[in-house]
C-alpha cells in the first residue's frame, strides 16, 4: 500500500503544492481547481487527499463520492511547477504501450 495523506489543505497555489515536501512524488486529488488562463496548468486548488499509490487514492475518492476531483502527479519539490500529469493522459499512454 502507498503512503497516504488524508487531509483537506487550505487553498494552495500550484507552485506551493510543487514546493511542498508533503506532496512531492505523490498523486494528489484537487477540488475547486482554478486554471491558468488559457492553459491546462492549475493556478490554485484545494488539496483534498494525496497518496504514493494512484489506485489507493482513486479508491478513496470513489468511496467519498468525490469523483469530480482532478488527480495530478507532483513530480518534485524544486519550486518549478511540475509538468501536469492528468489521469486520462496517463491511461492513453498506458493503453498504447
């Protein structure tokens, strides 16, 4: 099982999420996401939950009936906004390999 973080974080900017050691290298569930105008990069959001294991995180989101959350992967804590990894993109990539 992954290392889970059950929490409801205050609204955070994407940059702060990426800088956080708590979220680096983990999948995070975001709600009330505000995106950068004209782009797909989150500007800020409420962090609902996080986990090292994608399947565990998704299962908890389904159990909590939070199926509208965005699930993203935080690549590092360098302070540079990480590349956004969205679930549909990952599923397409897995399906084609």
